[in-house]
C-alpha cells in the first residue's frame, strides 16, 4: 500500500453545495480516489427530504491512520470545495480558519427566498472579496459555464475535482480518477469526464 | 456486479455504513431480508436487493415495518438467518409483534437493524429505538465505526442463533450515511433449506409451535437468554478501553459518539488524563467489565445521543457495585454536561471535557470566527427547504390551498410523513396544519370529520402519499368510511416511495428486486370500500380545483387521487414534458396585478425574477418542464410547448 504524506493528518475537506447539485457523488469520487491510494477515508453526509433545496455538505476526513468522526470539528477545515458561491461563505462561518483554502464554482443557485425577492443574493465580486479575507488561498472557477460547453452542467463538479487535484494539496491523480469512474461509467462517458477533469486541472494552473 | 460482492476476503473497500451492514449480513449467510424504506436505513435493503439473485437471498420492501418483522421472523422460524431493517419510527410500528417475538424466541439467527436519526436530520422526530431493547428484553449492539458495522452484524447473527432470540443492532445517521474503509470477510457457501418444525410440544423451542405461551415460563426462558448474551458480552472485542491505567476521568461512550469522543480527547490533548471506554454491547451492560473500568476513577462522563440510556444503565450498575468501587461523580446529561437533545459532535464533547477538566479551548481566533459569522449572516441568504422544480406536490398544494381559500370556511389539511410534509412550509403554501406519524393525517381527519355535532363546519382534508397509503392509511381510511366521517382524502400518488429514493411499494408493478409484481390499485381499493373516488392530474389545476369543489359538496368520505410521477423519478428525470419560456413582451412585471405571482408565491426554483428587465424568466438549468407555471400566469406570459 502506497502511504502518502499529508499536509495535515487528518486532512479535512468539505464539499458543499445545494441539494441536487451532486456533491454526494463528488465526495464519493474524491473519497474513492484517495482510498485507492491506501489512505483511510471517512465521509460524513446527510441526505433525504430535509435537503430539498437546502445546503448540503459532505465532510471528508483523510488520514494515514484509522476512521475519523464523520463530522469535522468547528474551525478545522483545510480545503473547501464549494459548488455554489454563497455556500462557501456558510461553510467558512463554521469550519473556516485563517489557513483554509477555497475552491469555488461561480455559478449561483438562488434560494427561494431570493427568487421571491425577500432576500438579496450578493454580487460575485463581494463574495470573492469576503472569501479572500477569510482564506489563505482561493480559486473562483466558472466550472458550470465551461461544463455547459461540454454539454452537461453536472460536469462542473468533475472540473472542481480536477481543480482540487490541480492545486496539489492531496494525492489525487488522474489514474485513480479514471479507475474510480470506470466502475460505474461507460467508455464514452468516461472520456467526457476525463476531459472535464483535465479542464479543471488546467483552471488552477 | 455490485461492489459489495466484488471484493475478495481481506480486501479493503470504501463503504457507506449501510452497505457495510448489508455486507455483514451477506457474510453471515442471510437468507431473508425485509424492511420498509426510511432515512437513514433504506440503503441496507436496497443493497441486498441488488445482489439477491446472485446470493440467493429473499429481499422485500414490506408494506410496513410490522409486516417486515413478521416476514423476517418466518424465515427464522423455518431455520434461516433473517434480517429486518427500519428507521427508529419503524420499531414503534413493529413493536407489537416484537414484544411477542421476544418472548417466543427465534430459530435461525434473526437480527433487527434500527437506524436512529439523532438531531432529526431527515425525520419528524429524534425518537430512540434503544429503549425497546430494554423494554422487550432483547440484546442490543451499537457499532462505533464502519468496520464494526459489518463485523457486528455477523456477530449478531451468531449471538441470535446461540441464544435463540432476536438481536437488535442500532445504527445512527452519522454511521449509516457516512462512509469509511472496511476490510471484507468471506462470503459463506451454505446450503439454505427452509423447514418449519411445528410437530413438537409447545414447550419445545426447536420443534414445537412458535408462541409466547405459556407466558411466564417463556418469559423466564427469555431472561435466561439475556444472561447468556451478557456472558458473551463480557468477552466481546466490541468493548475496548484505551487510555492511562489511572485516568482522572473515565469517558464511557459507544456508537458514532466514540469517534467524536476520541477526536475531542485528541483536540484537547488530554490522552494522558482521560480513559476512553467504548461499549459496543450496550444492553444489558456486562457487569464484570463495567465494574473493572468503573474502578479506575471516581469521575465518569457518559457521551451518547439522544437521551441518557447508557448513562442511566451505568448509574444503576455503579449503585450495584458501590460497595466495591466506591462512590462516583457523574458528568452526563442529567448533570447538564452533555445535551439531551440533538445530535452529538466532537465540539460538544470538547465543551463537556473542557468544563470538567477546567481547560480553555479555542478552535480558531475569535476575531476570525466573529468576522466569518458576520459575513456569512449578511452575505449568504438562507435556504428554506423547497419542493424540487417540477414537483407535483407544489402543484397539488397550490390547488388544495387555493380551493380551501376560495371555499372560505377555514378548511384545513391533515398530513403525515413524506416529501409532502414540506407543505407545512411556504413551499407548500403552509397548507398542512397537522403533521405526525405515517397515516396519521387520515386518522386525525377521521376524528375531525365527526365533530359536526359540536358545530364544526370547517372542511377537513387529509393528504397521504401512495406508499404511505398502503403502509398505515388503510385502517384509518376504513375507520373513516365505516363511521361516515365527512372528509376528503387526497392521495398524492407520485408512483414511488420518492422521499427515500424510489423504493417499490404494493401500488407498483415491480418488487424490491425489480421483478414484476401484481400492483394494488388505490382507486379500486377505495371504491371497493365504498368511498366516492375521483382522479386528476395535479398539473391540471383548473380541473383539479373543480373536482375538489364537487367533492366538498358530497357528504361522507371522498377520495381524490392526484396522479403525477415525481420529478426526480428515474423514468422522468432529464425528460421535459414542455419547453417553457417567458414572453417578455407579455409579462408586464410589477404593473401586472399578479404582483409576481410566479416567483413571489408559487416560488418554483426553476423560475427567476430578472431585476433589470422586470420580467419573470425560466432558469434553463433547473426547469424540468412540468408546465405548471404556465397554468398559473394570469397574463399568459409564461408559454409552454409540448416537447415532441
């Protein structure tokens, strides 16, 4: 088994988004990739009706040791992968710290309070400035827009995974991505996903 | 082939807790598995259903949890290993049978898996199933991580077979729905032969009829079985101590709380001050083991969720051993160190430990956390729960709500458990006014509908989903018809157990394993019982409203079946019925008398308000093309075109 050096042990990642965006699947892929490296991975998540339209988080604990608790303690997140801009803010409030890194998809999903006009959705520039203030490093990526060019917005999540690999903090590599996906995808879909992954890597380099 | 079969013994896999439980059952050679869907338990039966053919396991989604227990018990009585699975509420439903089963005993190993939901992450309660183990006098096990979830299930079957009684295993959301690494054991090759012996005496547990009679005799036998279980518990590797020989504080815990406790001790760096006793066999507690560790120190902290089950039982033991281990000071729920509501996490344990050990703990500099909270509060608009885009429930409640408003007699709707519970919230126009157990909407309505003699004139409506209709609504419906209760039942038929992930139910033409099955027709069932029945499509609001008004005029019990498939169902997902668009020349925005009806009131996530142009617009990514918004736009600005 190929043991890795992690910048922190456990290394804590939160993948966040809105119910239905696909962050459960994204966390499975990332978890599977790291588990293939021989690392111990614990993923905590919630799903069900209580997530319809609500904020959804997956907590990943990556360790060379054993299972960690399925919930990251307050203030102890090392990397936030946010599939939606304001969700990054929500996660920072509870799990952020001055050394956290943030990867954020720029495509907003409006809550019904915003659709109805009861609440305002902030400008992306504002959110970027806040995230900059609260993090050590951050990347805002137009993943959904790029994914639409490939024909499916859901591929934006794959680009975010590629970007997470691209920033080089975790032993995520393309071979493991391919192997993790090959279990469940047909060859043509796999190719499209690999393309999205590569685009994601490119976005942060 | 499913990944839970693919792995050879000794290989390591990343599994969801529920998958680990399913794998454990397969490694134990389970033959019969039955359950009713309920978060966080559903994936156990789903996983087993996926491999039922290869492994020769009979798997079913039973009509409700009581029947699931009975189906599983039949397997056990016939000598097979059998599993039944449910969420915490389900144990209440099944408990009537379980009470009798626990006295009767079992033959082939039988394991009941109950998945509790501390914090009610996806439930309308955070009830505990553990108390049933004590109340009904059966052994209880609680796995603390993913590997244990698998191994403990296998051991539970062995224990059940040894003591000839059902064994309960309690999981929680943070284990069932979390994932972690699991090393596989061997899948057995066993001959599975079912035969029910009933020819012996009623006193013969292996050859006689299965019954709790004679009760006092069998009850005594049952308690002997518990003693046998305790003897095994004393030696069990699922109970483990880590920490110093003479700790300042003994922390006793189990389940997912073990992981939180371990992390809290590490966050505070108090490994040399705190001893950690993890208990996997939580009822009845093994006295010798407990006495040994209670003797280590006089300060005890118990960490568990939700109410003090372990804590109370440990206190009883401490009282029993007091002469030998001396008096103890407890820091637990009763003493206010650990909350008695909500789920646990490492921070809550850190807070208890800090208080007891007089430590300071700051996760991040306060200036940072304050600023982050301030920015998040002002910058991240809250996300109220909402029906999905294109959800038939939004359409159904739109019409039910409007009809009751127009009727003007302050009618109301009684509901129960399903995605449609969200109709208590603005997404369902706050239409639901009562929300309790499965089937309780129609039961309450049955009662409300008899209050005319006390001057009640409000129209009474009940809603029930199609799966819930079969699970628990039928007895209440029969009651309402028999007593001529004057109510309208709306069956929100979205063709599946949608909330928990489209499991099959008796109204569908397939079973859990995907085989064809005879479907039971809701309309015919209601008609046969004597109800006046109408059917409508919730995406036709005018027709639906007219039908509702007609039904309100008829005395007695009326049923309206609103039939439209869930927007997320595999059959429908990704297929638009309509291309929906907004004609910007017709939408006159705020000058229209509708006052943004579509985005302000109807609030489908597929709609947006274009602030610059002052018109409504369709979000192409989110809209699923149900066309309902086109039906409600008073100016006809929202257009729908059938997708060829």
